[in-house]
C-alpha cells in the first residue's frame, strides 16, 4: 500500500489548510530530510500543504466536474472559463520564504484557435502572477504547472483565478501542493521483482489509466488509494498485455453491498469481451468490510487461475486470447470501493524454486556441453516425471537430455516462471517413450565419449547414477550404473523418455535398439512447465562421477586402498559442493574426511572436483568381496566394489612405556597427563592403545607416529592409583603392556572463611556467633569445627560446608582471640585460623 509522505492523516491535513471560510489554518508538513551540510535545504523544500481545488472557497461560478472526466485527485475537479472564477485557500507556513507551488491541471482540445498554451492567475497574499499551462492533449491527461510564491510565517492566502482580460483560462484544476522538491505526497509502493507497477499510489502511475464507459469515475485519494465515485465506472490501462501474464490487485469494501470486477485480456477495452474476475461477491467476498484483500489472476495458454488472499478459489478453462488491456469496474452504486498496489507480471509463476539453477560452465564462464549440470538433470527429471507411455511401457523410469537442448539458465531465485521455463526449454516438440535394456543404457552412456566428436554429458533424471573410469579406453569406461540405488541389470528392460531429436541423434546409436517406441503425450516445454509447477526440490547430487583405482580393486587387509574420484562438482554452478567426503567399508568408517579440490578450468570433459582416497584397510577386515562407499552431504554416494585379501602374517614384539605427570593429585581435583610410547624394531607401530587405571579400562587412544596421550582423573577417593598402557598391536606388531605408573591421590586442602555476627559485640549483652564456611573444589567438606577462646572450646558440625557456633556473653570489653579449627574429613586435611573479636563496653544508662 502507498503511504502519504506526511506523518499525519493527509485528509486531516487537507481540511486544515483548505477552506478559509471554515477558518482552519493549521497545516501538517512532510518531515524534512536529515540535514546535509553539502546540500543545504531551502525553506520551500518541505511540503506544507496539499489541497483539492474543490475544497477551496469557490466563487465566480466555476463548473464542478461531475464525472465526465476521470483521473482526478480527491472527489473531482473544477473548470475555470470566465472572469471572476476563483478558488481560494489558506496556507500556514512554518517560516517566511519562497515556496514552490505545484498545480495539477488539464488543458484539453477546444476550437482550433484555442488549442494553445493557456494561462490563469495565481494570487498570493494579494500579489498576482500569471501561470502558463501548456496543452495536455485531452481532458483526462493531467500535468503539473509550477510557480514560485513568497509566503509569510503563519497564515497566507492563495487563490487561482480567471481574468479574461489578461488570462486565457479554459482550464480544469484538480489539486494544489505548496512546498516540496517535486509534486505528489504519496511514495510509490515497492514493486515485486520482475513485475511492472500499474498503480502504486502515485499520480504518475494513475496517469496510465483511462476512464471508459459508465457514469462513474475514479479518483486518487489522500491515503494514496483509488476510490470509485458516482456509480458504475470502468477504467483501463493504456497499454495492453501480449502473451501470458499475471495481475495482482489490492482492494477493500467500505460496506457489504459494494463489489467490483477486474478485467483482463480485453483487446478493445470491452468489459463483455474480457476475462471478468469478480471482487467482493460470490466466492470472492474476501475479508470483512474495511480490510484489504489481494486478488491474483494468472492468464495462461492452458487455464485462468484466480487466487484470493493466497488461496486458489477458481480455475477456468483456457482463455480465448491472452492479449489485451487490464481494467477495473466499480459495479456498485455506492462510492466506497478502494484499490491500491495494482501490479502486472508479463509472465506467470509456476512455483517456488531454489535458484539459480544453471548450465555447466568452464572457468571463463562459457557454457560447457561436457559438464554435468543441475539444470540438465532437472529438465531430464521433468521429462521423466510428467510423461506417459501411452501403452505398456509403464511409467518412465529414466530420462536423458542432450545438454545442447537446454538453452538458458533458470534464474529463479525463489520462483520459477513460464517465460523462464520457455527460455530453458524452447522446444515444443513431442517427447518419446520407449524401452531400453540395461546393456543398451550402458552403451548409450559409453557413447558420450566419441573418438571424432567433443565429449557431451547427458542430463539424467533423479535416481539415476553411474560411475566411469576416465583412464580406461573407449567403450569400456562406464563401471557401475544404478537406478534408485539398485544396479541396472543388462538383460532387464527399462522405460525411457527422451526428446525425439535425441532419440534420433546419430551420435547415440544405442537408441536404435529401442522397442515399444510411443508418443510420451507431452512436449519438451510443457514437461518442464508442468514439473516446475510442482515446486520440485532441485537435485544437488552428482549423477555422474569418475572413479579410478590406480592400484586396482584388490587390496591386502592392513594396507592402503587408493581410489581417485573426479567430476564431483557442477562446473560453474552457484550451488554448494562438498568440501570433504566420508569413506566407509562395509558400513564401517574408514579413516577421516577426504578433502575435495574444487578448482575449475577450461577442459570440456569436466573432471573438476577431485578427491584422492587413501584409506588403510584394517588388518582385521575379512578376506573377500567388500563395498567401499564414498559420500558427500551434497555430492551423494559413490559405490566402489573391491576385493580384500588376507595379509602375510609377519609380526615383531613391541615395547610400551608410560609416564604420568603430575604424580600426585588432590582428591576430586585436577587431572594428570599420561604419555604413551610404543616402539618396535624396524618400524613404527600403528593402531590403538588401551589405558587402564586401577585395573579397569578407561579409554582407547590411537597411536600417531608411535605415540599417544590421554588424561586421567579427577579421582573420587584418597589413595594410590595404578596407570598402565596396553598396546593392541597391528598387522606387523605384537601387543605389549607397559609397567605400572602410580598417581598418588591425597586429601584436598580446603579454604576456611570465618565471620563474626553481629558486627558490634557488647560486653555483658551480646552473644556473638562465629560463622565458619569450609570449601573445597569439586565437593563439599564435612566434619567438626571448634572455636577455642582461652581455656574454653566450643564445637559444631558442618552442614552443607557451613556451621554457626554461638558463644556466651563476654563479661568485659577488649579484644578476644578465637582459635578456629576445622578437623578435616576423609577427603580434606584440617585447617586452623585465628579470628579477633572486639568486645565493646556497654553504654551507660
């Protein structure tokens, strides 16, 4: 919704400044911009008044425009033709100075000798000047003339008036603004990205509409809305739409009886020949009276869809035409129907998309036909998901797309539109559905590499993945093909959908072996449009990954397996790619994350996004077939079948040593560092070491370069603890245990805090209390506390680490020394301190 620039209600402002006869002189102003020392503001840069001409004091008989002309401001306009016709208003200026005056007027066609620049007087505080008004072309085209006036601080009188002795007159006047750097107190409402504003609250946007038919008219109001007046009225945009488009308009009713109609695709601005969408009636009643509603209409080649406040309320059949003007009709006899924020999209939205979704690109940003792209895969999935086989083929399982058929990126970023889809897939050719065996599918993939033509990488549908070895010779590169995680069987037939052009491409002779070739009942463009309408999730996984094994796929248990991966990143895509991969062998983690090099370049074969897996196969791995899986959160998983063989067993003895620092710890406090070293002749042991404390295993740590470290403690009780390291061995090293080290756990040293209450102790009157708090890190001390004064001892027992001991009254004044002793407990040592107690004389009565 447009917002007036004044902080106060504009209507209140206009009434305040307009009519001298009413005696209102207070004028609201548009807040001035913040001071800019480099560009000082003039006195008149702030709007101090915006008044409708009809609200001034009218005299001399100017004619009120009763609705034969539209596009006015407020409730109408006045025609000034003869001497004496005047509209007078009072304006309050915050300070004296020169102010601009903006006058909205129309100067339409009259007789041939009258179609000239016209003039009329503007009188300010008795001083008259003549203002020129160039022709506007017709009486519904409004322009703004500008003059400068000198105003006094406080009340001023302005009048527009006709004197045929000096003025031409013959003008329609609409509204007057005093002050401001430009005309119009309404700021334009924001426009949706990609949309065009038809009405945004400003006069400039109102000027692109024209009244046509009906006795009523529309006026721009002080709250920056459009309002209908004087019965049925229709206004039309002066430009027409061509092709699919979407219109969105905000509207509200002032009473339950009001209604309106939104018209689309009217070639002759004829309500009867338009797509008529009711507002405020039937299933489009909308929200309660006084609340804004939003109606959205999508005009497409296949249907007209009508939304009210975000909900689809009606779908109509394909329209007879997509072209024409947009109009609004006030169908009620009342005058309260309001409109705001009318926008048009020269397109229509299909659904949300996590864009942009792009084609593959080389490092210099040129499109690469050899690179895998999320977009080609998305187009392939659209073909698979929307096609039907028209026979016994069943639902399509796989789809292939030639990357050259994808002609543009899908920009998004959050909503896909029809025009975007048409740019991506401009072809309206029919798709074909047929059967291919798994062996034919593998042959098709091999044919992406050609000895005589550049490499191309086909886009593939969701769930279809394959690996290849780029180091192998022609026709033997594809190593593994899977559909939804299941290997594609050579003898099994699969339902496949492609474009007719790809099916007939001589580069891919594997298609010549197809069977049950049938129409897929969908064009390529229609498939993508339909699929994007389902709000699909864009597949970020790599459908095609290079996998090579430099040392073969057989590995000895206890040795390193080498696997090189390529093509792990969509080249040039803005989507996220994995920075590292995880590796498992038969479901068990194998080593740490493997980094991915995402550097791109100019090679069209798209082997960018590389990772080198060098993983130690545990010596305990059973001999036989095993499955290596390399996975990325974005990339997806790559499966590599391997064979594990048993190692030749040759082991040597090891020596394990352990040291502990510190060797003594307070009970329940602190830790000791344990350093472990494992050595053997002729090499460095690997594997793991168990740490045993007090005869129980507490942790297992991995050796790094024959060393490991750990922490022990804190310990719950006092006494010595034994610490031993037990090395578990590796494929070449026998296990061994260290000698036992000792950690002495001793009693903790507590803190002792003593306070005397009250602060003033009076001889013979006060029984002082000694408050003792005993604290230790990690636990709360218990036990006895004594207070000895002279030969007498007073005792108490800690509760929650605290005790209060009440002393007898002191007989005489002086300083008493109290020896406070905490006896300790099973976890803490004893502590002693002295506290001075000052005993004061009792005051005389």
